C-alpha cells in the first residue's frame, strides 16, 4: 500500500481510497496536433475546467504550464452537499474530480491547454477511468465556461477524431458548465507537497516530464501554488 508523507494532515488519509490502485502498464503519451481553430478570448485572465481522472495529476501538469495563474482541484457536476471527497470517491454522486484552471490567454491560449490535456494528461479513449483509477467520478470531460471555449473545444475534438493517434475511438466529451466546488485543502498542490508519494511518482511525475519534453516553450519549472 502506498503511504502518505508523515506531515500530511490526518484528513488526507481519506485520499487512500482514490488515486491509489494497483500499478498497471504505463500511460501512453501522444503528441496531439496543434489546434486548427485557435481561441480568441481577448484580454484578461480566463478560467476553464478540465476533468481527467485523479485531480492530482491534472493540477500538477497545469501548475507547471506557463500562463496558468491558478489550478484548483475540486468537484464538478453535482450539488454542494455532494462536494465531499468521501462521497465523491464512493461513486454515489454526480461529481467528477476536476481542476479549475485560471490562465492568461496572452501567454497560453485555451486551444494550447487542450493540446496539453490530450497529449499528456488523459487517454481520450477511456470512459469512467484514467490510469489506475476506476469509476464515473474519474471520467475525462472538457467543461468550457464560455461560447468561445465551447466552439474551440468542439472543433478540436472533431479534429482529433480524424487522426489515427489512438487505437480506439475518442470518447472524451464536452459537458455543460455547472458550479465548481474546490476540494478539501489537503488535495490542493498535492504533487508539490508530496513529490515522493508513490502515486505521484508512478502516475503524475511522468505527465509533468512529458509536458517539459513535448512543449518546452510552455513548461515552467516552478510549481504554481494556489
């Protein structure tokens, strides 16, 4: 069994139920093509929501992405009462684990975040699971929060479906934006606080390394803390 770092708050012990399953074959890294439709979101910080399995890895990758000013782990799709880790990880809620990303589109565009997401964060051919984790709360979903993001996301999904990058059909979907609820404090910046945690080393550190290797111009060594 993987163990948490000794200084983690007692509440973090609940996290042993999720983001922790028997080791499987390494996840495949695929260099997705640049988006044919570029996002045009204007000036000022923007937000977007990405669900892609355990939120630790999604947050870790985007926290190492230039232009991202905040990446918050949380829950999307269900109610406020359901926004509790024990409930969500039991699979009885309408939530998926998700990350709310705030970014500067003058540094990194939404379509570039999509490219990173499909290249190193998820396997878009999997439904209700990612990596070693199983359950509908680990489903990979794009959650655009504006008409422009929805247009770009739909165009990029259509573009990817015409490629032969994956052996199986793409099933990642676009979900309507609902209220996002931040996860418990012990989940925030989890990879940065626990770099030697077994799950982080096995599943999430390789994703950050792939970001650096594939997109060096968008990689930031400093972890962006919330």
